[in-house]
């Protein structure tokens, strides 16, 4: 058989990021971005939606992470954002209870607001766990919308349902979660 | 909450009641929930919350996040001692971990303690943290912060203690102290020493930038943050494909290959050191990126020229001569093409030393030498007297091979006439004076021209003349001179017709020979027509000439295969095998038919059948010709190709090496057949990233082919193509472009403009453009290739399909999703019918189509392709 030239294979192409890899990427990038905002301007607003969008812009500029789609990334980033806030809230609660042996923290005046927020966020986290057990799709919807700022059309696209379905499911889930939050709080 | 059914009921009621006027709600709810009043209670509570609209979910997460993230708290630590160190302050936090200041009371020493927060969140995070720790454990160098201790907390949180570097970021240090040129260069020289040390331990840093280099009070730089460094297992090892070191890059200091996602290596760190030098000496980064979006920044880095450092206002003061050298030094370090940079950090450091010592740079003469070498390589003629004799021997062997095959196919082997022609030709080739004369007089084309002239003079023997034309035409074809072959074979056909009559066996032979040429010219319709015409005449002969008919059938099968008509080809070849096999299976004709059949099954992606056919032919060829015969080697190469196309590169290498040994023993080390085997071997080595071995095999192949056939020949193009592929794999894109352009030129010179091989060369050239993110250029070139494939091979051919899949990927990268889907899906559909599902092109198509559908808002369809991709990837992972 002659060494007949053939079309080149695609450049040796690393596997696309795994779910865990993508989660790690999103998690660390969001934390890094949050830390950067905090360092450069302590009074600046840290909006999770803005952080997720910023992270996506950086990702979109890295062709080696293709073929991650925007929505797929945001879905993962929502989960990462939730984890970041939950961890922060847990630590905040632990500090309040004096659970740590050492607290290397300079608190601002807003400490009480922080603690309230921590309780509320942890309650939401627990309620979302409950929702995920009976309706994983609605839990995913709430997570994506609340923690990554997906709008209705994006959510519909992500979950493969109509916008009307998203609106209905969102309204019911929101009402039920609010009940749960109040029950705990 | 109860179960899913209860939740369904709650929601249904919630929506139904919410749709009612306020006044009717209470009564309807009670009526609907008599069986279970707790349901009514829950729905009532939900309606109340819905109306209030004041929960956390309504307010949004922004304020909560603000309160939780803003105070910089990373919370309390479960312990304050890590090994012998006691935590005293928070130093900082990044994406991965938190860093504390630790004190060791017994030694009065200070250290940095790095902790991986929330380690349980993901294995990839733990792996990355552990990898940095392992790397540091290897690297004991004064320019690299040392690892002291490591461990894990009771809850599993991993930590390590490392040298505390109390210093200033490199750029700030230089600015604050207003350092001069030489002092700045000396610091970078020291940084090079640390990086070089890491490279010597097979660690690539990948993230060299000023904030990762702290300079102590004494002026010693220390390299930090090996968080995304990469451990290379060895130069010949396959590329480490783990993504645990993944991080979104800051483009300013990243090498082009990092931005493209191509393999990184020592050259990646060389690039970043170049940027570092640029910034330290000019006070600015090579590109102004602050107002750009990340994707714009990436485009600029990949396409725009770096302004010469000496042209930057505000640069460090130095003489004009010094700046000339610095331009060369910095621009060599940060050359876009990795192959043109300093090959190692050590080379960069040497030139820094030369500069500091006032000596000439190595980079300067090197670049001139490089250009000279390129020039010589491109224009070299085989002029050495010693090689001339070898050329002649090679040609005579080629001649014999061709001659024998022609004799067989023309079915005139027994005739006295043939023997006379053979004797005549041999005399022609051996008549030259081996020792004298310029090379050109001995070139095969010159000899052939001589032969053709002699043939024209044979007017007294028209039958011999016609046969000679046919023979010469066949040789020209073998040499790639299609124009000459065409006119000689056309002439031979006309003469045979005039002498022997249209229905004669001789005309049948001439038609078959013409058909063979048309296959090489990729004029498949004409090839099929000519061979069929010859075949019809052969079938009328009585007694039937089994050898001639089955030979023509084998050729027809080949023509049909090359046209992509695999089913028809298999049917024809099956009949050739049956016909010949019924007469005698121990013949060369039978082996040839089987070999062609194996090739069609191979092209059609029926690897198992091709493999078993080749295994059937192998002992046959061994028996017919002896175990060391080149035909045996050809089957081995074919078996290697089957392994190669299935991605079993080490097995392909084994087969290729077996074949190579036989061919070298038969033809010697300098024969074109040896070169072809070396090319196949080189290809298998490239895919295993045994780069060093691949380079030497391919360059040897190229050297032989160039010497035997001159610089313009398809066999040269074959070797050049594989060198191009290697250059792509090594991310030496300029070299790759040079190789593929040369390939285009060769095919354009040798073949008609519509030959499909020009399409192959163009498609590969387009891959280089695409890798460089020059998408419009890539698109135009792919479309050019595609038009050629469609015209020459038809819309259903695998090459057409592959080109569409590649075009699809380029469109996808341009974010033209709708157009991308059209191309990728069309290519996928065609190729899917012909190839095994695990083929890399099909897998690439699945990924691309899934990504495009996701973005086009059709995630359902995207999921279909993605799950198929995952299923097959998992299968092949299991297989390996």
C-alpha cells in the first residue's frame, strides 16, 4: 500500500473538559473574580450574575475549552456559585457560634446582615435539596436562574421546555421555596 | 414535603386556584382538599407567598452574595497548627486556596501555609493541589519557593507549608528602584535559571508573569505558583491529556499555543519570559489589551505583529546597537511560531549572558544560517557524483518492477516481441556512462525522452513501436509525468487499433493501460469507461484469458473504489477473485485481486474484513515470492494502515517496522520503496508523539525521494505531507504551512488542476489557517478543496465528507452555528455510512454538532449527538 497522503486529522485534541473539570474551572474562576473585585475596590458590588458572565467571557476566549456551550457553562457555573455562597455562609455561621478556634477575619459593620444572609441562604440550600428530590428539573431551574441569572428564554432552552412551562414551574417552585424559608426562619 | 405525586398535586392546585378570582379561592380550595387538608394548608401558604413576592428568591441573590463575600472572610480554621507551624495571619486567597502566615516557634522561622478550601467539592481540585505539592517537592532551587511540609486536616482538607517569600512583584521592584537595563536583565537571567531548573525536572510552569515572581530585598527573584504547572513524563511520551491544570488564562503573558489549546512545552515558558523582558525593558506589554474583550485580545495576540521593543517610547535607556540586539533577543523569545523561538530557556539565558558580556548573540547568526539552510534545502539538486550510480540502480529496479507488472497486465509476457523490447530498454538504461556527465543526462526523464525518440524511429516495426509507446507511457505514469504518459498511451491505443483492429486483444490491452492512467489522473469516469471497454473485448476472446480478464476486473474494482463506489467495487473484485481463484489460487493475479479487495474494504472502513483478507494474502505472497519479497512487505504495510486507521498506533508501528526491514534488505537503504515504508512508519510515530524518531524517519524518506525523483514528484509530496502533520502536532505552524504549500505546488505541477490530491493538500493547508484562527482564509481554502473533491470524487466520497466536517468546525469557531451544522451534519451522514463509528472525524463531528445545536436553541438534538459521542468515547476508553 503506497503512503497515500490523506487529510490531516484534527490537531491532537485533548478531551473536552469533564463535568468535574468544568465545575472546578468555574468554581475557582468565580472565587478568583470575587477576590479580585474585593481587593481592588472593597465597596464595589459583587453580583453573581455579573461574575458568571465575566467567567463565560474568559472561557469563550479560550478555544481549547470548546465545545462547551454558553448555556452548558452557565448551568455548571450556577452550581459552583451556589457552592461558593453556601460555603461562605457555613463559615459565617460557624464564626457567629464561635465554633472556630481562630478567626482571622476583619469584620465590617455589616456583620449582622451577613449572618442573617447566611441563615437565609443555608435555608434555601436545604429547601432546594428537598425540591430536587421530587422535581430535579425545577431544582435545576431555580439554581440556574437564581445563582447564574439565566433569563426565561435561556432557561427554556437549557431545559428543553417551552417558556410558558418555565414561567409556571418557576412560579410554583418559588412560592413553595418561600414557604419553606419562612418555616425555617 | 412528601413525594413527587404530592408535589404534582400541590402545583396543579396552586395554578388552578391562582387563576380564580380572589373571592372564590378559599371555598374551592377547601372543596378540593377534603381528603387531605394538609394539602390545602400548603397551597394556601404558597398562594400567600406568591402574592407577597418578597422572599429571597424575589429579591435576588445579589445582596446576599454581597453580604457573604464582601467582608473577605474565609472563616475560622479548625486548627491553628500545621506540622510545626502555627497560623498567625491571613496572607491572601485565590481561586484555589487560602494562604496563611505560619510561624515556627522553635526555629523562629516563618512560612506560608497553603490550604485547599472545600477540598471535597471536586476530585479535580484535589488533584491540582496535590500536583502543585508534588512539583514543589521535586524542585529544590534557590530561585523557587521551597516546600517544607505537607499533610491533611482531620476533615480531609489538604495543606502544605512552603517557603515564605517576602518580596516585591518583579515589575514593581524594578520600577521602585529605578533599575537600569543591565540590572533588569540580570534579574531575568536569574529567573531563567529557575525556569531552566524546572524544565530539567520535566516541569513546565505555564504561568510565568510578574505577579508570580517576587524579588527579595537582596535582589533575588523567586518563582511562585506552580498551580497549573505541568509535569512532562518524558519527551517521547504521549501528551498528558489531563485537564486538572486547567485555568482561564490571562492572555497578556500566554503563548499563542496556549491560547489555541495546542500542546505546550518548554517553548511556552520561553515565550512568557520574552513577554516579561519586553515589559521590563519597555515599560509596557507587547499589545494594548486593556480595552479589549478577551476574544478580541486572543485574536490580536494570534494575528498582529509585535511592535519592535526599540520603537516603544519610554523604554529603558541603551545604545542603538544594544537595542538592535535586544530586538532580536526579545522577538526571538516571543516568536509566534514555537519552532522559531529559542529552543530552550538555556539558549535564551546564553544570549542574555552574551549580551551582558558584549558578545554577539547566537540568535543573529542563527537566523541567517536558518535562511541559508532553507535556501539550500529548497534548491538542492542531486549533484553528488557518488549518488549518481545509486540513482541509476534505483531506476533500473523501478523499471523492472514496472515492466513486469505491465507485462502481466498486457498478457503478452510470453511473446518474443516483449523480450526484444525488454532487452532494448535495458540496453537503453545501462548504456549511460555511470561515472561521467552531469546528473541531468542520467535522469530518468532524459533517458525516457531518448527512448521515445528511438521508438519514433522504429517505423519499420510498427507493432514493436506501439508496444514500446505503451511501455514508455506506463513508465512515465509511474514517474508522475502524467502529460507525457497521456500522449504516449493515447498514441499506443491509436496505433494498436490501426495495426490489429478495434476488437483485438492488443486494443483491449491498450484500453486497460489507458484506464490505469486515468485512475492516476483521478478521471474516474473515463477510467471506468476505458477499463470496461477493454474488458468487453477480453471477454470475447476464446479461449478466455482468465489472467487478463481477472486483471482487468481488479483494475475496474480499483477505479470504482477510487470513485467512492465501494459496493460496486466489492462486487467486481469478488468476481475477479472468484474467476481467478476457480482456475488457480496460487497465482499472482489471484493475490492481486485479493489485495485490491482488501483495499476497498479498508477504504470502506470494513477493517475486520480488510484485515482477514490481508492475512489471507500474506502467506500466499510469501509462498509465491518468498518471505522477504517486497510484495509481502506491501501487505504488512497494509495491515499497518488498518491498525493506524483504527487508532492502534503502536501496532501500526510494529507492522511498518517489519515491512521496512524486508524492504531495506531487498532494495537497500536508499530506494524509493524504503522511503515509502519510512513515510508510513513516520506517520505512526507522529501519532504516538515519538517526535524525534518520526523526524528522522520522515526526513530520511524525503531525502531519498528527492534524490531519486527530483524535488517535484508525488512521492516527495507524500513525505512532505507527513512532515507537515508533524509540524502541526508540534504547533510549528509556519513550518507546517511551508510543507503543505510545497505539497500543493508539487501536485499542481504534476497533475491536472482538478486532481483530488490537490484538494488533500489544500485541506491540510486550511487546517493550518484554522489552527492559527485565520478563519476566513481557512474557510475559503476548505471550500476550494471541497469543490475539487466533489468534482473529482463525487459528493458521497469520504474525502468530501471529511472536508465538510472540517469546514463545519471552522464555521463553528467563527460562531456561525447554523452554517456549521449544515456542513458537519452532511459530512457526518456520508462518512457514517463508510467508516467505523469511532473514527476521529466522526467523533469530532458529533462534538461540533452538539455544541452548535446547544447554541442554536435545540438542546434536544444536541443531546442526541453528545450522548452518542460519550457512548463511543467510553467504549474506546474501555478498549484501551
